[in-house]
C-alpha cells in the first residue's frame, strides 16, 4: 500500500516539475518579425558609376590614341 501512495506522490511531483518547466521555458524559435532587407541604392549606384567611369576612361584613352595615329598619318601624307 505504501508503494502506491509513494508512486502517486512521485507522479504528482513529476507533473508539478513538468508544469513549472513549461511555464518557465523560453522559446527556441524567434517570434519577432525581422526587418526586411533594404539594399542601399546609393552604395550600389556608386559602384556602378565607378565601373562606368573606368570603362569610359579606357574608351577615351583608346580614342585619344586613335586620334593621334590619324593625325600622324595626315601629317605624313601632307608632307609628301
């Protein structure tokens, strides 16, 4: 008979501990909504502008070289 009483006490104590843990447990899943990703268009545009600027500089240099070559040819033909 005493074992049945002890079993009931232990079960009730286990239930109390379980209920207490359920009350005190913290959520492992974030319930707060995170802020959406907003890329900075200014920074992206700066990178794009820098790339375009370098490409334009290269084209300008190649055009200047071509112009100098043509001027040299024109001068050569005029002197003949």
